[in-house]
């Protein structure tokens, strides 16, 4: 990835930071985009764009233009931005379904569309973060699983639409070993979970020249779950 420019949405979160760190160690320039304000101290040498609401197309377009202008090009987009809610159908509201669609599916659509002109210039790649939990939803997973299935189908559709121009793939992790997940599941076996840095390495491979013949793939990254 030497000399490549990687744009990472959700870049200030646990997975976003891990992806950025692994990408920089591989020689890439990274641009981190997030809804949260940019940290005053910066993030390990990355370019940062904070306060960006990717649920709004115009905000996504402005952010991608700023990223390209600051870094000179865009070679890869990693759609990490998203969230999770546990909501049963019988006691939950439609607002949770709308929320999951907005922060998981809509952000990926808007960011991908906004980055596309620059990715076409570089014959680049998009790597989306789907979810293994979207393949078969458990109780309370309805809104989350549905929104992540949207990411899976976005990946497949764009891969067909952009074949030979921009490669589009997705990773489907099981439980990530993050501070938030440890807090929510304190009795779980953390050693079985997927380390964010390991997921980042798979994502980086999918964006690299070594994966030039892979597009439209949904790659399970399960750890030992």
C-alpha cells in the first residue's frame, strides 16, 4: 500500500483507528472521517475530518472532496462507520430500524457514491464492513441484521456495476474484541473474538494489488466464535 491513499469512515472508533494504524504501517496515507469531532491531538499522523454526518449525501460529497484535495488522490474507501442496537420486534419501535438503516446502510451508500469519482480515477477499491450476524439473525438482531444485509447487497450490486473499474468487497466479522463489546458481554471468552487489527489486515489485503482479481466477495472473519 506504499503511496496509496485510504479513506476510512468511522475513523475515530476502535475498528476505524485499528484499520488506520495497519494501513499506515503498510505505507498508506490515511484520511479518517467521523461524525464525532476530530481529536485535538490528532490520530497517529492521519489526516482527520470530524463532524461529518454521512447520512447526508452533501456532507459525504464535501468530505470526500476534502479528503482527495488534502491527500491528492483516493485509492481505497473503507466503510467502517456504523453501529449496533439490540431490539426485539415486540417491544421495539420502528425508529430503531430507521436508525440502523441510516448509520449502517445509508452511510455506506453515501460514502461510496461520493468517493466513486476519485476511485474511478485510481482504479481503486471499496471494502465494506458487513456482519456475520446478518447471515442468520438472532433474537433482538432484526434491525441490525437487516441493515447489514443492506451493506452485503450494496457490495454485490456495486461490484457488478463497477466491474473492471473499481473493486468492491466486504468483510463479515463475528464479535470484535472492543472495549464496548467487553463491557456489554463481560462473561464472554474474549480470546475467541476477532481482534480489530486482524480484521484490518484482511480489509487491507482486499484493497491491495494482491486482491486484484477479487470483487463482489463477502469474506467471513470469524475468529474462534
